[in-house]
């Protein structure tokens, strides 16, 4: 039975690890300038869209407001965590009430 392609690639890499690492490094340094230039050009083309997306304001169900770029920071705030705790507590109360009604 022939080996699958991924198994063959893994075996080849293990057998020729130093050669593969060296060729990857050479490829990286050869295309490095091209990749940097591509990234700069892409950013300059899409700058308006990216800034618009970053500055878009969202309303959270906890009553807070945050922008796209500060969402992670908002989720860590006391206000948001307190809202989640209250929500979880109310859900537990609802579940306990439903269990009591079933019994």
C-alpha cells in the first residue's frame, strides 16, 4: 500500500531536517523584501477601510460602548464582568425555578 503524501512529507522532513531548515531560511531571506513591500502596499490601499473598522463603535449588552480595537480590553472591565455574573446568576435562578416546577 503506498504511503500518503503527508506521511511521505513528514518522513522526508525527518530524514532531511537540516536541509529543509536551510532551504526555508534561504526562501525567507530571498522573499523578505518582497513580502514587506507587499504588506506596505496592501495597508496603503486598505488604510481607509481598516481605520473605519477600527473606529466603529459597538454597544455591549452590559451597557458599555467599545470600538473594534478595544473589545478585548472592554471584556476585561469590572462593568462587563459584573454584568456577566448577574446574567449567570439570573440564568441559575431560572433553571432552579424550572426544576422546582417539574418536581
